[in-house]
C-alpha cells in the first residue's frame, strides 16, 4: 500500500512538472487584465462535470485575490444563466478533451450574444474544436489518469487546478495585490484574521 501511494504521488507530481510552459500563460493574463482591470469586466469560468468543479474553484480564488469572477454552469447557461455575461467580460472554459458538447454549445451561445468576448481554453487537446475556437489556449500536457481504469478525472483535474493557481498568482503579482487588499475581500475565518495581521505590519 505504501509503495502504491508513493507511485500515485509520483505520477501526479510528474504530470505537474510536464505541463507545457508556453507564452499562452502570459497571453491569458494580458487578456484577463485588459478586460477585467482596464475595462471593468469580469472573468467568467465554465466547465462540465469534474472540470466544472475546478472552474468554480478558479473563479472563487480569483474573486478573493482581486479579480472579479463568476462560475457559469454550461447547461444552466441554456436556461437563462447566460445573462451573467456582459460585453467586457472574459470567458475561461476547461475541457480535458476539448470536445465537451455543453461547452461547445456555450461558446456558440456566447458568440450569438457577445461575439467579442475573448475565449480562454484550458485543455489537453491542442487540435480540439475548443482549442481552435480559442483566442488563447493553455495545454495541460494531457497526462494519463492515475485511476486504475484510466477513465476517472484524477491527474487531469490536478493539472487543471495547478494551471488555475498559476494564473491567479501571476495576476495577483501583475495588479500588486497585497494582504490589505486580501483582508477587505476575505474578512472571516483564520485567513481573514491572518491577512489583517499581515496588513497591519506592512
């Protein structure tokens, strides 16, 4: 059991190390900064299934670090929630295959409402329909899942999370986000207390 745990950890760590480091990260940051921080739009994230849970987490982490963001469920978008989109927003979608039907339909709906909203895609397939529709796409490296069936989103969602964390940190640095800014957005709990302590020392 111990060796199996080590093997899983090693496979997950290797997948993270093999995420392609390209100019796409900088391009994504420039797009988000321009639309959210210069044009007063917001970042809207979306994904289906497990990828959707990662997209939701990315949105909430951006919110607490100075970049207004919201999660849009791709199916609910077809039943009115698409109205969350505004003309200066950015749409960031996650799909490991790059072929997720609900996400492709979401892009078509977005284009019908606000065709100029830029699209950022996180995917494991650079030749996919979503990658081809994107203004900017970030590749995950398409790692094999550690699931014994090779099916359950495990390693793929790990690298998606790391890519999201990377975008958050890069944008925090670009906007000069500090502990005082954090405390204003995250008042409650241990992190709220800690951020106020840090900001008081700055």
